[in-house]
């Protein structure tokens, strides 16, 4: 089952979802803006993506700037808490299958999980 972290208002997220649905991939769609991932889920995403919390954040979001998340002295736990509290900071879309994940930019990247 692919856990698909989805924002229906995002065109890239809609495109990636459509690609997976066209291939009948088993999906659990997670509308992360409505149901923010827990800190543990965010840690799992970091491990599966092979990135730091900062690398899975949308640095152009207003909250990123307003919360001074560009401060390199911030620890990962602070960044994870920021993503949990402000889920719009999470890069999108993200597809997770087991211990592997990809950020769907471009959307076709999600197909590498199939």
C-alpha cells in the first residue's frame, strides 16, 4: 500500500495521484493539511526519503520565513515540530511504500515505487 501525502489544491500532487491511479496502485491517500503527520511519521518520511527535515520543507512558504526556519542552528526536532504544527511546510506530494519514499517533483517520480 502506497501512502500518498496529498494536497488536492496542488497540480503536481493531482498529477502524481492520477499517474498512480491509472496504474491501479494500491493507495492510502493522506490529506496531510487536514490530518498532519505525527512527529514519528515525519521521522519515518525523512528516513525513507534519505533526507533531513529541512530538505523536505517548502522553503518558499510564508511560514518558513515567518518562523525563521532558515536558521541553520535549529535542530531537526524543531523542524519536525514546525512541519507538524504547520503541515503546509511539507513538500508535496510524497509517496511512501514500506521503507522507500519519493517526492513527486516531477510527478513521474512516484512511478519509481511501482
